């Protein structure tokens, strides 16, 4: 019996509004060449991207995940965010368990989790889909207010300019950097830190954009 798996990974994106974190996330998802992408589209922006189908019904979204149909799906919630996030995760966990490789994108995690242990279904996604080849892309402005489970499973953290010194301090401790180097990232030049947690390596980079 072989225990070899095709592992996915978790990538975390942090930064104040308009700092570049979602653009970086989309670039990374594209680079992965996924045939199936699921997005919890809190800001209703991913569904505007090419090839994405907007889904607003949880029942429809569940049918898609159970069917195993490949494609790009942006679920736009309209009710209780935390409750709908848990149902979203229950559905994508099913897809990953039975059909394997996919990208799971979660926007604005501080709105649907808190700073303690992850909610049950999101926790299962964070801990158990990677060995099935799924990849998790988690985005939030305020990681000090988001769950520790996702952060604890991250392979990479991308830090754009934080909104507050409190946020900068939390992130600097995660990647072992001076807090001022994090706090003073250049917003206008889309500067960010790429932290490879496996290699314990941090690198300062910029997105190729102009504000």
C-alpha cells in the first residue's frame, strides 16, 4: 500500500484595502492552472473575471460540488455570512474529497471567522483537503482577527501594507521580521513580502502595477 499523496498547499494574503492582495492571489491561482476554482466571493468581484459563473443559491452551489463538474464558480453570499461560509466549505470539502484537485479561495476571512479555532467545516477544509491535491487561498485585511487554523497550515504568506501597527505586529511575528519593515511596506508601489514558511525565507517584492 502506498501512502504517497499529491499535496496541495495553503497560501495566505494580507493587507489593507486596495493594497494588491487579491490581484496577487488571482495571479497565483492562474499560475496553478486549475480546471476547477471555487470562490467565497464576499466582495462580489471574482464573478466578474473571465470564465467565472456567479452562483447565489446555496442549493445550486451544492449541486455543482456534488456533481464533480469542473469550472470556475464564484459563490456570492447574501444572507448570514458566517452560516453561508460554513455551508460553502461543506460543499467544497465534498468536491475535494471525491474529485480531488481544485482551488478554494476564501475572501475576507475576518468577517466569517475569529481569532480562535476555525469553524468546523472551514477547519476541515484547512486541515484535510491538501492531501487530496486541493489548494487553499485565504485572503483577509485583518489576520489578527481571523482564525489560527488556516494560518497554522500555511505554506506561504504574502504581506502587503497593513492597516494598523497591531496588524503589522501580528504578521511580523508570524514571519520573524522587524515590525517596522512590515508596517512601512510601500502602498503606492504595491510592495509585499513573500514569506516561504517551509524554507524560512522572506523576500521583498512588488506587483507590476502603477497606482
